[in-house]
């Protein structure tokens, strides 16, 4: 786990490299993240038994209980968001081919939630479940 000031940042290892997700410190991001959590929870109600991989820019993020499970199975850092204390764990999107088989072997049902719009074109990105595995 990396420390930035007094903040714990999530890290993951993929293809022999260690990645750290650095937050941006603005009020606008806090509002955006809150809307993302709302999106996550709404989509999670459709498949409550599936571990949801929620695409956020260059990362797949898991929240709440999914974060606890994914951190155990994948060996990635479990952390909490500062604004609201929501548990989260993440990994770079290009590591999906490495981490997805691990989740499947662990017997997890997986919902992959991708961005349906280009985040550079809109303020609030629409997301939807694009794959349901197992």
C-alpha cells in the first residue's frame, strides 16, 4: 500500500509491475465519485450475487463487499474512500485478462460494468453491464 500524505492509496501488481491509483483532490471529483457509487449500487441491485468489476477510466474498481472479496482473491490492496468510507479495490483495465481467470477459478460470478460513453465527451458517463460470467 502506498501512502500519499495521510492517505492510503490502492495498489495492485500486474505483469510484474506495481501500480498506484492516485486521487485528484477537488470538490468536483468528490461529487463525481458519489454519482459513481450511486451508479454502482443501482447496477449491483440487478445482479446482487455477482462480483461487479466497475470500469472507471483506466481501472476496474470494486466497491463495498465486492472490494473485500476481490482483494482476497486477487491479492490487491483493500482501501477506503476518504469522502465516505466506502471500501474499494482496483486494478488497471489491461490486467483484466490476468485477474478474470483468478476470479472464475475462485468460483465467483462476475458482472463486468463498462463505460458506454467516452468520458472526454460527457460529464456523467453512462455505464452498463456488458458481460455476465458464470
